């Protein structure tokens, strides 16, 4: 099992626009084979900090995800709404 935590800082005033794009990405991604969960969380102390927390069956499923049409269409649009590039950590289940 693979878990991804992709943390982003959204530009001031752009959270709603980001949320709209994220909703489309989440809807499509949850249909993918190998996707166990795919959710967007917002920091409780700073509304401009969000994190996708994803769980995938394996690395192959994650690799397929980043090549999907919806990922390639939506993620670049989301990038324009961020203060800086996302901090992405990929974890493999250890125990």
C-alpha cells in the first residue's frame, strides 16, 4: 500500500477556486483502479494550507494516476492557484 501526502499553500483568496478544481479531480480519481482513498483536507489553523491525502493499492496504481487525462488537465490549473510548489511525500506501508 502507498500513501501520498501532497501539501500546498494556496494564494490568498483562491481557496474556493482550488476547491472547485479539486472536487473534479477527486470525483474522477476515485473511479480509478487501485485508488483506495483520495481526499482533500484543510489545515484547522490556516485555511490557505491544504493537503491531498491519498491511498493507493501499489506504486503502479499511483503511476497510472499521474498519467490520466483528468490529472494532466486539472493539476496544471491548480498550480496557478498555489503560492509555491506542493510538498509531496510518498510513503510505503511498513508494518
